[in-house]
C-alpha cells in the first residue's frame, strides 16, 4: 500500500509503466537483433550508403553502419527508442499535476495536510523513477543480449548511452510537468512538451543541414545526449550536467509558481 | 491556544475575481464551533469558490479569513489537518480499489484505523474492495463521505454532500452529521436546495452573486420558504376561498386541480382542503430563487441571470 504521494503516483501508473517498459525493451531488442546480419553485409551496406549525399545521411541520423556503435546509434538511439521514451515522459509528466488537476484528483490531495511543494517534489520524483525504469529496461535488454548479438561494446558505455537518452526523456517530461504546474492546463502541458521535443529532434537532425538553423541544436536535449557519442566515449561530464540541470531548473520554476496560484479553478 | 475562540470560521469581506468576473464580492461568515451551518445558494453563486478559499486551494484577493484559529494563506497545512473535506465531485478514475485510496488519504493524515474506515463504509453500505473507476455517482459520493469523516476532524466542510445519495442513505448521512455536532465538532455544508440542509442545520447563510444576502436561524428560514403546492380534488373547487386563505397566494384553479404558492406553514391551506375530498397532493421543494424573490432582493432577483459558470 502506498503511504505517500510519491508511492501512490507510481502505484496508480504501474500498469502504464510496465506497458512502456515492454515497448521500450521490444524496440531495443528488435533493432539490435538485426546487427549480426547487418554486420555480415557491411560492405554492401557501405556501398549503398555511399550513393546518398552525406547531408541526407546526417539528416536521417544515420552514421557509419559497419560498426556496432554506429549501427546502434543509427537505429536504437536515433529514432524509435528515444521517441517512445520522450512520449512516455511527456504523458506521465503532464498527468503529474495538470492532468490530475483537470481530473479533480489533485484538489482532494491538496485538501489534505500536505504542502504544495511537497506534492510537486514527490510527483516529480515519481516521474524520475518512472522514466529511469524505462531507461533501465532498454539498458538491461542491451546488456543481456549484446554478447549473443556480437555487439562488442562495454557495459559501461551501454549504460552511458541509455542514461543519456533517459535524461533526454526526463528533460521533456519535466517540461510538461512544469508547464502543467504553472498553468494547470493539461493540453498546454502536453503540447509544449511535444513541441519542444519535436524542435529538439529536428534541431539535432534536419536542421544541421541548414547553417541558419544550426543554433537550434543548442535547444535540443538530443544534441547534448548524442553529440558526445556515449556508446564510443562513455559519459560526457559537461553535457550530462546540462541534462540534469534542466529538469532541476524546471522543477524550481514549477515550485515557485505552483505554490502561489489557484488550484482547480 | 486562545481558549475563548468559539468560532470555527470567521470571514470578513472575502473577494475573488477571475479577470472581469467577480466570483466573490465580499463574503462574510461566522460559523460557531459545534454548530451545523448550511451554506445555501444557486449554482454559480460562489459556494464552491468560498469553500476552496477556506481550504487554501484558491487564494483570496482581499478580506480577512480565520479557520480554526489560523489564516489558510499562512497555515494551510495546519488547518487542513483538522478539516475533513468532501469535494463537490469526486471524479477519481483510478482502477485501484476504494480501500487503497482511503488508506492513502488516511496516511496523508498520519494514519486512520482500518476499523474506522470499515465502520463508516458499512454504515453507508459501500464496498471498499471495488475499483473506484467502476463506482456509480452515489457510491463515489460515499467514498468521499468516508474520507471526510474517517479521521474525526474538528471541522467538516462538505460541498453538496447529499447529491447522488438515495433517501435512506441521506438519513444515515444526517445521523452522522448530528453525531458530529453532539461531539462538539463543526459542520459547514453547502447546497443549492434548502431541503438538503433544513433538517439538520442550526443556521444557514445564503450566498448570491458572490455576496452573502442573509444569515439566519434555520427555523426563520423555513418559516419564510415558499413552496409550490398542487392539489387534486374529487370535485371542482372555488378559487376565491383558497385565495383568501392565510399564507396562500398565486392560486390557479383548473377544474378539479388547484395550484398555489404557500409561504411558510401550509396549515391554513391543508385545513381548507380537508373540507373536500383530496385525491392527490404534491408539494415542490422550496425554491431558493423564490426565497430571494419574495424576501430579500425585491425586484431584481432572477432577472440578471446566473452570470458566470456553475461553480459547484
């Protein structure tokens, strides 16, 4: 039985969490399972890739497909897995305050002897755990199956890469939570989170082809997570710090406003 | 620590606006400790807004407020420890069983004995093992009542407590309210119909367009309440005799059927009707609007529409 706001929020979302974990693990496994056959036809693939203009490849997030790191970066970490994680994070972050408020549940909790900051921080912590569990599902899948799939990457690097993607999701989840805490509007929280995620994704892929848009990548959490290439280099201290600082800053902004505004109007 | 604070709620000039809409334009309330206080008003009058200000869910723009000796703005957590609150709606859509929600809410208050929850659930015949999502409106209302009463708070704030309850459970609810009063604890309950509170409340305030228009003893209010009565007789009756009866007005006779308004006691009407063979008698709930129209606001009541949204 959950005894506090943190535990109750996780308990209420346990089914969703298990569903998302299965999805993230499945997508991770599906892509990486193709690596052995891809490695066998590496030369043919290289020739095929050479026929594209280099800009197209970058725009699609494709890298060198002949190494395991390049392959995973171009598949698992480039598209579906981070998108799943970001979507899950925005959904759970929106529900944490604004969603619950519009459903009427938040009013009941706040009529109890709990402070608003406490409720906000506990819900945020639950969102962190939720997203971390998704990242862990992806990491575990890679770590367990890497040896059998001829993926020769140290576990520490796998951990670094999945952690960075997890932090990307946390950034956008925190944004949705913060917008919800400031405004109390579910729709606004959801669309702001999604909008920034799309800008961030595009900013780190297609926009790189247009020099006028290159600055966009600094607004992109994906840039800070993927540019240091953690699969090959491990954690990058500076960029990791940025990806941790952003959610914390959003939490502080959310807290200052949430304690002052009217709830359930 | 002031031993001579007999008031559970003191509000003076509470105001709250949303943009140009004035939800509260000067609410004054004095609720004594140990009384059952009815808070009456049509939908959209400001009842729910006032209640949310009491709980510090909404911050007032102006005015003075004291709940159980403290200001909700600065001591919200402390006040809410001693308050049980029933929201106007309990739209919790969790798939988890009601017991889990009740245990959780109890834990937010430092724990409530399971036996206490079971006892209340039994009184209201609520099955706490069922998921909240599947519960009917009435059963959700019971969950709300259990969580409001279970920790035996000093002050109960109930927003439309009997909506959705069948008559038998309404009686049980009223018994629970009387027990709270017998304990020396306070109940503040809102409603948009007089009958919901008239059997149990000691006093009532009437709010309209964000302003308290009257605070009265329940007996006085009942005395003034107007109700629409319809009588059907075996034979046609004369309009004039009924129109002349005390406290009876707006008499319309349509063959063997008589419609009229009765202000306060229907004694004269009943005695007059008893001279005939009565086939049917219906008496509608006293209408709050009617109450304003006849006694408080003279002409303008009901004309300027219920501006603003339904806040309940």
